[in-house]
C-alpha cells in the first residue's frame, strides 16, 4: 500500500495534483460522481496501488482502507463504491449524486420516494383548500349579516301606538288562550308620498279601507282572517290625535278611527267591538303590497268579464291571467266598475286574491327558499309599520315560520256577519248573534269553518227544511257543530268558481 503510482498506468486523475500528492480537503470541497471517471475510462482512472498490471492481466480491485486506520483512497486510485449502493455508471452525474469518499446511502432528487412528493403536494393542496373555504365562509357570513341588517332596518316601529295602548291598559281585554296570536292588519290608504298617484293628496291623511283581524291558532294548524268593513257602524272611544288632542267618543263608521287616532284608536275600537285582545299590528301601504306581488312573479286570477276602471288604473281582458304588482293593486282596490260596486264585494275580491297570494308563496316554496324569500321580505319590510313586538326580522321570521306549515285549506278568509245599517243603507251593521258567536270562537281559540256563499245558503235552506214538521228532533242531543260562515280558503282555485 506504500508503492508510488507511476506514469505507466496513465495520466493522473487531476493534472494539477500529480498522483501521490493528496490535495487538502478535496473530499469536502468538490464532490464527484460516484465511481465514474470523467474521462470516460474505467472506474478509478489510474493504476491501483502497488503498481500497474502487466498487459493481459486483470486489474485487481482497489483495496479499501482498514477501519480505524484513517486511510483514505487517493484521488484517481479508482476506489469502488461500497457494495449495495447501486451506483449506475450510465446515470448522469449531478451535484447530489455522491460525496468524495463514496457517499454511500445518499440519493439523487430523482431517487426520492414518489409517495413523499405526492404527500407534500397533497398537504399544500389541503392548506389552500382550507384557506379558500374559510374565505368563502367569511364572505357568506358578511353577506348574510348585511342582508339581515338591511331587512331589519327596513321596518318602521310604531312606538306612539304602543304608548297610548299602555295608557289605556286597564280597559283592554285580557288574553284568553296562551300562544294564540291575534294580529290586526291595516291597509293604509294614504295618498302621500309615492301613493299620491292613486288619488288626491289631502295633506297626507290616513284611511284604513282594508282592515283584517288575523287569528293564528295556538297549535298553528289554522289561520282565520276576518275582514272588518270600513263602513261598519261602531262605537269609537275617545282617542288621542297626532297633535296630542283628545277626540270625543262617537258612534260612526269604522274607518274614521284610523283617520282620527291612527293605529291605537283602531285597535281599541276593534277590542271594544270583539272582546279580543290584539297582540300585534301591522300597517302596510300600497307600494308594499304591489312589490310583494312582483316578488313572487305575479298572482294568477280568472275574470268572468273584462275590466276597465280608470280610477283604479286597471284594464284587463276576461279569462285566466297573471297579474303583476300594479295590476293586482288596481284589482283589489277597484269597486265602481266591478259587480254591484259595493265595498262588500270588494272585500270578497280582496280575500280571494290574498288567498291566491298565500297559495302562490307556499306552492312555489318561497317560504322555504332563502333566495326567493329575500325579495318578498325586502318588499314587505320596506312598507311595514309594526308594534315593538314585531319590529325585528327575527320576530317576523318566527311569525312566518309558524304559518308556513298551516295547510292552505285551513287558511280561511271571511267577512264579519253584517247587513245594511237600518238608518242608512250605505252603511253596515253587525248581524247578531252571528257576529258575537264568531268573536267568541276566535277569542277562545275554537275552530270556524267557511264555505262559498251559495253553498252556505243551500245548507241553511236544507237545515230549515229538516227542522220543519219534526218536533221529535227538539229533544235529541248532538255535538255542537262548528260555526260556518260565508268565505273562502287559500286552497280555492279562482278559475274554477
């Protein structure tokens, strides 16, 4: 192992460092390809230690340094890589292929396990996916909060009515059934602002041409809407006006209460007439109704005859058709050119249209689809004035959620039993005891039934015939029948009547 390398074995592996002259730190400074001669010769590029072989003799393998001796193969001696390293002379040399002294166990980039590369890419992909999902959630939450705030801010709170009702709390009827809800819906007929095109603006005075008492059963399995005629003669209590004056107690037509004392006066008048505690109220103006109809893409009706009413801005042909918001508003307001021109017939038309609107909202899944419900809520809240108990979107949502499962055949509409007033045929008065029985049923949260007017008339005639000439029926006992009134339900098809 101490023999010098002679020139007969070929040129030295490094021309700058002759064989036998060991460069300092080469194994740390310039790693070379594993067991490969850059000149293309056999591994080692030089004669083995101990001299060059004779012609025709095999070149012996380079001797490995003994462990612990600190001996190191000299450059150009052709030391083979350690067994098992799998060095391939045909592989292109790379900077990471080996280190001086053999570099056993070191892999090239291509030799790295493919599973590790895939795993690294997968981790990066999962991180980006998580970041993207988090960003989308934040965006959705922000949009949802903005929508909630917008709808919530649309609602106007009527604090003055709440204050006046609190002042007259002692005279108001007490609630009878827990969880049942009685809501007074008032259609404002004001001609101020955006509503002036529907009539003369006489200083923005309010009218309540449409007033409906909505009773929601405690089990939320039925909803009954009772129309109160505007020309109904009632006793209106002393109320406080907008300029803080007191009105006198008077017997006059019903819609005067809203014109004189606003919502609070109307509520007190209804409570005195019916004995029913009003839990909440809503005032809706013209544009709110119109926008709600447009939000559900119109409501279908059927007309037996064409309509041409200039006062209601309405011109429609006969037959089946879908009304947009503007047409619907004219349809429920028209009176002089439809039927007998009475307010009674107009109320029935309003009830039928509201039933068709409810049916459209339920059948098209509007109440269960947030993307379709939002335009309806936006239109409704923009035109709503409510008491403090219903002045938030959460309160309205709870109300709608309680109604969305009510079957359409149990959403019923009727007008309080009335007849022409005995002193003035142009006014109405209650029919007793029918009106009192209806109010008692609602007050005690008991069911009522409605049928079309012609069916009710036939049923009453049949009942009269059965009672004639049969005295033995007088002593028979039978369950108390459900009171039946002339009206309609949301399930009725206007085109099949």
